[in-house]
């Protein structure tokens, strides 16, 4: 019995219908849609296709002659609908386009899922990355004068670092203001070290707070920066010494019951060194997209040291900002500053650093726009906050573009691969008179509909994923940020652009068919067609996998570098070290507290220092006693006699400090790099124990410090930087020690840390009288240096996984359609005796060749990108070619898994069914 072919019968019905007079192609198309809807409704109710066709035709043709006569009368009295044939976009066709779209959506659920899910994931990634990039570029734009605010940076002339740094001496601001009328106002900001805050309530109860976000500024702060005042007056809030501004959150912690904070007292400092400040204002929190923030803001005039050194250019701990007059040309102003810089150097820098200025580097001042500070475009850093990197904006923007391209490529490939399914439709439409422009409009409209559905799904994905993204990226982005006016327009633009990008090639390709060839089913052999499918499809598959392999390789190298940073030997033992912070609060009880800790179970050693890694960065100058008088920059560290043994440093010459020896105050221990900088690398002095017994002068002091030991180099700071020269002084020396003290407690393996910490905290509470107890672990503190890189690595890994998923979705769809097209071939091969494994190989080999080509293309690109990124680290991994091989193998395995799943399913099918499929 001959099987019933629904499509053939519909085509025959249309051909007969076309012979009726005065029916235009658009009308026949509309009738066909009604017929198909009726047939599908009957089939869904269990009616077989033949019966459904016959019932639907009978229903439509009943009363057809009457409708036709009415149509003839309408046609005779109206102009023909020429616009249906000539216009590329006809609004009246939209319902028809929507019906065809929904019909195809229903008939090809797998294809629709791949397209919609791929586009949705791609769009969601684009929108999240867009918000991230928008936030990165928005830093400091909320200030009213943001386009006129600039920071003064200067060249770093007195150590080995080339480039700029972001702070100046206190005298720079006044000098520039006096010399340049273009400057409207200036402000200096200094960040204070951690401070103990004491609040005495009305009931005489005392509460303590440890604060690490305290800034001191000139009274002009609010003339430069814009903040919302909740209490107080910005015009006079910082005029008087010992005034202090609180943020709303800080006020709520200090004072209860929503009482006004104005006039209340905030005491800053350790016991015996406390200073009272009066609250003169409460401000809203600084927005998260600010290059600096604070919890408390006090006056620079409160610091007597600032008044004593008001005119110096050497005490470079102040960040100086300028507000330029409106319409000031920045390039011209910068040139004027450059012309004055030599005079400034001569009068302010030469007295101490004349040799450095003459022999090493040119002293310059740079005027950096406020909006460039966070992105650190001139790489001067940020003394009072964090910085980002413009490079990562480029990276994530590129990833967003790549992901949306991968999703669009899936749509293009799958739409083109399905061309055989729609070829006869195109042929019939052309035969019935449809113009190419209207067909292109049809297919582009379908593509935009896909894109629109995907966008709504993408918005849901963004809403669900935003909290997790914020955790990983350390941001405060909200879904509502997407719903602002300009962003909504950009979302609409993304939807249309994605739809057009994804649909333009399939639309051109499908409408290029010759109707006769389409009816004969010869579209697969259109090799001379200018929109040749196979070549472009293969190129797009190569592009997808090249990008995927590149992202895999880059993710692996980033992971390796971060793992290297976390595990590289730093020259000391970072494990099992508990660091107790701010022990200077105990004043003369520090030694007593240290002895108590030493007696605890599980404690191996305890040492007192004025800094701990990675913050050993107090730089000063040393000269060789009896040498040529040239000064050399050295970092200094003040320690007690247990430091070297507690940190397990390697002594390469001499000894460490002796315990309870008054002679320690005139001794110094150097690291190997310090010897290199002091040009003491040989025994030319004739001293057989060289350099032991030699002496240095440090920090302008007349005291000679005798070298008693040399330790092997260890990393004082982040592995982004070289090991710096270091002079280790005893805590009893006269070298300036700063205000902070730390106790580093080395514990034994397997010690009960929680019990130990609780016990130490109890001792602290008894000695300090209830002051806050702050501690950290050394390895955690060292790991925190690379939080930014860790976040970048996590985000790149996530987006890489999504890109690979989209690429594999596309491959799954392509393979499915390729196998569907070759179903009869598979059946014939099975009948002829081919094994399933042989069929799998035959169907997979072409695609695997494309993956191999992608591997070859991806290697040099990813190598170049990662080599550039690794230049940011002094200590780094070397790129291993094996990474690219393994990434390629991983991609091949993924592709093979997708291919095998589909091809095995097809190859094990009964060949009789395969042969019947066509």
C-alpha cells in the first residue's frame, strides 16, 4: 500500500488552487497556513495525516466558491496589492510570519532549543559583562566636577621602579596653586593607619572599635568631591582642627536611637595617646564606584607633623588633587607644569636626591584625570584605594563578543543546515510570485523573533545569576541597573543586532535557491552558489572551536600562574603562623603578653615586628660608612631577637640578634639584594669575614649600624615585584619604627588553633581591658594579594565553560541534521556489512579534521595573549606547549563525545527503518 505523503498532497492542493482566477500568491500563502493549522490540530487529536488532510481540505472548500466570488468583486473595485510583491517589510504579514515561526518552533523542538538556549546564554553573558564594564568605566563620574578634577603624580626617582607613583609631599599643592592661575582649588588627602576608636555613651559605658578606613584631608575636601550631607554643613565641616566626619553606617555603629551625632566626641588613639575629635558632619556612604572610600574623615590640620613639614616635597604620603578652571586645556596645562618641573626639582628635590635626579631619572609631575585613576592607565597605583586594569575590560568585552558570536554562529549553521527542510517552501513561494526581498524579510523576522524570545529568557538568567556574579567579582551590580532608559535601548539594540547577525546569512542563502532545483531536492549540490554553505559552515565551526580551545588554554595558564603564586617558596615558612595585629595598644605590656603566648600549648615561637609580609615596604636610604657617600634606597624592618627563627629564614653569613643584649641596638642584618645594591658583592675591602663587621649609616642618622648577618633573599611583597633590598634592625635601635606592632605566632603541626586563639584572646582581654582583638593567618594574608587575579580567573573559567557549552550545542545540532540527511546512506552501509564503529568514524572524521585545524589556529593566538599577561609578574610560570596539546585533546574528546552520541544512535538503528526514511 502506497504511503501517504502530506507535503506532496499540500503542494498538489496549492497548485490546483493557483489555477483559480484572481488569487494572489500572498492569499494562497495565507490559505496554506490555515490548512496547515487545521491539519496539525486534527493530528494532535489522534487523527491520521491522510484523514486530517482530507477533512481540512473539505472544510476549507465548503463555501469556497462563495468566498471566491466575493474576492473577485473586491479585486475588481480595488487596486492590486502590489506592495505585497515589492516591499521588503509589510506589517500586514506579521501575523503570518508569527504563525510560520510558531509552526516551525513546534515542528523542530530540538533545533529551537539549541538556538534559543544558545542565544539566551550568549545574551545573558553579554548583559552581565556589559554591566561589569559599565561599572568599571563609571568610577568617580558621580562627582559634579569630575571632568575637572585631577591627581598629581610624580616620577619615582629614588628606587629601582620605573614609572610614577600617586602621592606627593605636602608642599606640592600650595606651590602649584600659587604658580598656576588655571587651578581653582586643591585638596590633599592622607590615609591613616588602623586606629582604635573609643566611644563613651551618655551612660558612661565605653565601647571600642577598630577602624581601618580613616582619611585626613584639607578643609577644601567638599569643594572638590561631591557627597550628600545628612547632618552638618559641608562649607565648614573640616575648617577647625580636630573635626571629624562620619558616614551614616559608622554613625549607626557609634550612636544609637537615631540621635544626632553633631557635637559628639569620637576619641582616636591607643591608651595614653588618645585625642578627642568633635563630629561636625554625617555623610551618606561613598558610592561603590569610587577610587577611594572612608568610614571617618578628619582634618589634616589636626596632625602637628603636617604643620611642621608643610612645605616639604620629600614626605611623599599625601595624595594631591587639583580642580582646574572650566575650559582649561589639559595638554597646555601639562606642558606648563613640565616646564616648571626642573625648577621644582632643583629647589625641593636636589638637597636630598640631587644624585638621583642628575644620574638616574628626570623628575616630572603628571596631571592624571580623575576618571583614569581607578583603571590605573598611567600605572601610578592608588595610595588610598584599589585599582583595576583596562586590560581586563578589553578581555571581558572580547569574551562577551566571542560568546554572542558563537551563539549567532550556531543559529547561522543550523538554519543553513536545515535548508533542505525549507527549500520546497521557498520554491513554492517563489513560484507563486513572492519576491526575494519579502522572503528575506520573512527569514530575518523569524530570526529576530528567536532573538526576542532568547532575550526574555536571558533577562531571567541575569536576574538569577546576578547575586552569584557579584560574589565572584566583588561588585554591587543590580538587575535594575539594566532597566534604565539608555540600557533598555541597548538591550533592544542587542536583540535586533543579534537577530540580524544570526539571520542574515541563512536568509540570503535560503532565498538564493532556484525554485526548480529546490523542487528536485538538489540544494545540497549547489556548489556554484555564491552563498556556498559548506565552506562557510566549516569555517564557522573552525572559528568556534579555535575560540573554545584558546579560552581553555588561557584558563589553564591563568590557573597555573595563580597556583604558582600561592605555592612558590617565598624564602620563609608562611604556614602555621598566626599574626596578632595592633599589639602596640598594649604599650609596655607587649613583652608580658608575648611571654604568656610562648607558654601556650602548641606554640613553637613568637616574634614582635613593626610589619609583616607582604607589607614590608618602609623605604629609606643607607650609605656605606667610610664609602663614597652615595645613598642607596633600602627597606627597613624592626624586629626582636626571635624573628629569624620564627620565620625560618636562612642565614647565609653571620648570625641573628642575640636575646637580651643591649648591643642589638647598633646591629643590622641585611638580605642578599641589599649587598648587591651597596656594591658589597666581593671581599675587596680585605675583611676576611666580609661584609660582617662593616657598617652602614641609615635614614640620615649619625649612628653606625654594624652588619652581623646576611639572610637569603625572601619576598617582602607581592610576587608582581622583584625582591627589594632590606635592612633588618632590632626593635631597640633608634631607627624609626612606625606606629604599628605585630606578634607572629608559629604553631606546631596539628595544634588546636581554635583553642589556642580563644586562650590568647582571653589573655589579651585581661591585659588590654577589653580592647578589640584582631588576628589573621599569614598564609591568608599573602593569598589576599592575588584576590583580583583570582576573581578574574574564576570569571574567565565560567565564561569559558559557557562558550564551550554553546559551541557543543551547535555541534550537536549540526551533527543531528547531518545524520538525518545521511540516514539512507547509513542504512545502505549497514546492509552492505559496515560495522557501527566504522560508520561512526566515517560520519565523524570530517568534523574532527575541523577541530584539528582549530587547534593549529588557536595555539599562536593564545600563546601571544598569555605571554603578554604574564609580563605583569616578575615571578611567573613558563608557558608549556603541552597545555595547548592537552586543551586540543580535551576539545577533541568533547567533540567526539557529541559526535559519538548521535552517530552511534544512528548506526545501531534498524537499516530497514533507515532505508524507509526517504
